[in-house]
């Protein structure tokens, strides 16, 4: 069923079916004039249900209420990608966990999200997006409670896997339900609001996480999901209309198995590659072997999908006949690479170099999310009017310009206001990215495959995040090795001769082994020969701090070329977008049709 048909079902479910002939669906739902024309019948129909029924009927099927419900669910899943990072030290101390175990608390969620979202999207097409959304929210909320009550790292990792499964189930249903709720000429506005939520969630994680950990403890980063999840469940049950009845279809189980194993190998290899030095993981398993196996399995999966396109495949290849959808998958991957490769080095810089707490670092970045939140709905609305191609290109270039300016002004003693202009420009660009990107991608997707389309697009995003994380980690680590070594060699000349080589070796080992984020970087172990005076020990500590600060700043600046290059490539890719009909042209055609009808 198309978007307009789905909306008509929503109107009829609300007891307003008798108005649909006099008021076309798009005017009933989105035009003040059309709504007013039907208001009398709406009121009479809902009064029969009593006060409670009146409220339920009033909001049932309302597209903006549906959008609010979907945005709340979407916000929870995105927030949990970043909010956990801030609580790492607290979780390690409270649970007695190693750093490797805590990293798996983060990575288990990311891997499940990347692996299962494509299957969950197709399940939404086959079983109904409303049902799958409710199941996903319920699983996610229950897993959040279990994570908050976990008594050990193994238990926490297991519940994070379940939480990732819930997030993977609900995430693709959000954009699929937007497609079936809003007609094409209104999707830009809807995706603008949806994109604002995505932008805020990306940046709000560190801020909210820092606040919760500071005021309460790490368990509250999971408990905070419970009231939100309960509200979303209640809203979804009462507001989102039942999905239209459809024939029972079989899920492509061999395709699910192949795709899942391939994505597990690829995401695990990329996420864990740096930690294992891109070498051996277990006795017979190495990171290169996992990546090769994942690539081969993915190729086999695509070959088998090509052979069963007439028998309900997991990925309908017909989606890519829509050039704009195909292009936007590439742009979405590049945007994800840019997001991850921006926030990782900047977060380390704010906390480890400038000495900000997690909360202060989040507040420093807050202007970008605030501007993005304000701009995104406006960009979406304008996308409906004139098309999204050039809005998206401008947004990508502005974001890149903001990040490049941040890199240029960053020093070892910068203040938050030094970054404000660059963050405002980046926020302006970010706000003009998500809405047109999703609107252009999903504008012409039929409702019957909306879940599959959403699943593929979200999988592309998740893989982009994983690739971006691996790429920026490798670049930053490689640059740090060189910068810290050269800074240490230069600084060592002012130390007593017997302490010079241990000082240099300490930095070489720290750079190659990885550095942890902390408000004050004291984690570099510099061996001090016996018999060295306390004054020299103090001087070594001060110099070690100075070397790290300068070395990291020198390494971060070129690292931020990665996100700038990613968005520049995305902007170039947008040149391939095919111009479609805009909302303004739709309205002109409708006006012409009405004129001809009146003349007749």
C-alpha cells in the first residue's frame, strides 16, 4: 500500500472515513483548511467513545503524533551508541572489569545493530512495521533495565547484546513508518524533524552521560531509557495504526544467515582490528582472515540474492533502480565516516589535552547540536519545496568547513569560545544534511518495500560508522607514534643523560599501545632509573605532560582531514542525484487540475 492509501486507512480508523471524499487525504492531514472542514464530523464521531476514547481517537493516526513516537524510539537507540563511552571509568571501577571487557560493552551493541538491522527491516515489510517497532521498543527497554542491574561485566555484555537486538528491530521501522505515513511531498519536513533528533542524539550522549554519571552513577545511563521506553510503548500502541493486512510471506532464512555471518566478520574485524594490531585474535583466527571471510560471504550472499529476486529476497535489488536511493546509500556511509572520525579525536582532545570533564566536553560541543536541531526541520521543509540535492551539498560543505576551522584554531590552551564559530558553522551544515539525505533517498520508495529500503540504508550507515572508527583510529595512532617520538626526542635533551632514553622509550610504547581518555593525561608510564632526585622526577612528569599535549594536538589536526575528505566526497557524489518533482510543482499541478475541473 502506498503512502496515500496508508493515510486513508489512518483516517478511517479514527472514525473519519466519511470525510475522505470531500477532503483529499493530503489536505485532511496537512492542510488547516481541510482539517477545519472535517472538524465537525470528527468531534461527533469521537464523542461517542467518552472522554478517554475522545483523546485516543483524536491522536490515533495523526501523522505528527506518529512522528513524535518514532523520534522518541529512534532517539533512545542512537543515544546508547555514545552515552556509554563516558561511563567507562566508572563501570571499570564498580564492576572490577578490564578495559577489554568494557570495550565489549560498547562493541557488542554496535555489532548487533550493524548485523541485524537489514533483517529487521525486511521483517517489518513481511510482518508489519508497527508490530516490529513495538517489539523492538519492548526488548530495548527490558534490556536497559537488565543492563542497569548487571552485577558483572559478562552479564552486562550479554544484556548489551540483547539491547542491540532491540535497537536493530526498531530502528529501520522508524523511517519505514514515516514513508507510509507521509506523502512524498511532505517527507522532507518529517525527515527534517527526524534528522534533528539524530543530530541531537549524536552530540547529547556525552553531555547527558556525563551528567548522569556525575549526579548518580553509571547504571543511570541505562535506567534513563526505562520511562522513555514505557511512554513510547504506550504511544505506539494507541497512536500508530495497525499495519494493513497482508499475505503471509516467508523470510529468506539462508539470506539472513549468510548476511549475518558476513556482517559479523566484517564488523568484528573493523571494530577490534586496532586492538589486536590487525593480527592474530585466537589460535587459528586473525583480523585479516575475518575481513576476507566477511567479504567472500558477502559476495556469495549478493550472488544468491540476485538468483532469487523473483522469490522474496532479503534485499530487493529493484531498490537500486532508483538512482537517488543508490546514491544516498553512498552519501550516508560517507556521512557516518565523517561523524565518527570527527567526535573521536575531538573528544579526546577536549578531555585529555584541555582537561575538561566529560560533562564540560559535552557542553563545549552543545552549540553544534542546538544549531543542528533548529536548522534540520527548516531544511526538511525547504527540501519539500525545492528539492534536497543542493541543500544536502551545501550542508556537507558547511560541516566540512566547520571541522576544518576547528582544526585550525585548536591549540594546547584553547578556550571553549575559540571553537564557537566553527561549531556553529558545523551545526548549520549538520542540520542541512540528515533531512534532505533521507528525503531524497526514500522519496520514491514504494511502501511495500519501505522496511527493506530502511534496513539497507541503516546497515550502510552502521558500516560507515565502523569503517570510520577503524580509519580514524589507525590514522590518529599512526600520527601519534611519529609526533610523540619526535617531541620526546626534542624534550629529552634537557634531561640528565641517564633518563633520556627511558623517557623516549616510554612515549614510543604509549603511542603504539594506545592511550586512554582522561581529564588529565597521566597514563604514560615513564621508567625512572634509581637514584634520580625528586626534582628530576618532577621535571620528567611535567615534560611528559607537555610532550603529550603538543604531540596530540599535532596529530589531531591532520587526522581531522579524514571527516573533511569524507563530506567533500559526499558532496561530489550528490552531483549524481536525479532531480525529482518538488512539493511546489506538485501544488502547481494540483491547482491546474482543479482549474480544469472547475472549467469543466
